[in-house]
């Protein structure tokens, strides 16, 4: 429901920038170690509570059907019993189109270190994602698109949810999407734990 991501999806899936090749993202955040975010059982793990929406969910929405997951993870800061197993995690997600996404997230980011901006690379251009804007690279030019004055995506999401309830229609983010994101998060944990590539068609369950 973020207009910037809607535009990214339109450009990539519409073929404006050629064939999608890869996406790269990183998300750093330092939650309170005593909060439920750091509790493995309460949270379900960092791939579910943080990596999923920063920015794997949106990247998956842009690139299409995911097929394979290969991941690595570690714990270096909060290593006590019951803490999240994947304090820092990096995953490579392969898609049906042949494109892939390299996504990383961590609860161990140093104070003041900003995230790397998400990027999409295509065969005839690319996109760099900023706060409230994107830069589109195409035919040797870089063009910035601002979404600063756009309506809040949270309000749009709430309105769409209520509309779907009232009209008994499917929302833009149906339940199957949430289940798919949970399957990907489970596959990331499994891949990191067993040091192997996981094929989503084989069925991954929490």
C-alpha cells in the first residue's frame, strides 16, 4: 500500500526496465534485549518479526513467485538461553523468473549506522529506494520520483481491509500472502540451521 513500492512493482513487472535480475536490501535495528522481539518462542524468530517486512515481503511482491531459499545466520551479542536464534541473518531467495533477492537483517546494528538502500537491478535499468522517494535508472538517465505528499500507506491498508470485509472481496494482501511469508521465514531458519538450500515446493511448515 506504499505508493513508492506500487510504482516499483509496476516498473519491474511491466518490463519497463527489462528483465529483473536481482534485488538487494539490508535492515538494521536494535530492539530492547528484554523485549519480546528477542524472545525466540514469543516472537517466532527474527526472520518473521523483522526480516519479513524489511524488506523481504515487498521485494517478493515485486519479483514474483519464490522457489528457493539459502540462508546463513549467527548470534554474537545476545547469546543467552531463549534468545532469538537468528540475531543476524542473510538469505538469498530465488524466483521463478530467474531473478534473486539478497536480503539481510540484524538486531546487532551499531547506533547511528544507517541501512543500505534497497536496490533493484534489471537488464535495462534499475531502481534505488530512498525514504519517501525512488530513483529510476533507465537509458543512461537517473530520475527521482518523490512520494512525500502521498497518503499514508497504513491508512490505505486499513481502508482496503475494511472494504474487503464489507464487500467480501479479496484484499491486495490476501491471507495466502501472509502464509507464504511465514513459509519463507521458516525456510530461512531451516536453511541456516541445516546449511542447505531449501526448495519451497517441498513444503515448509513452522
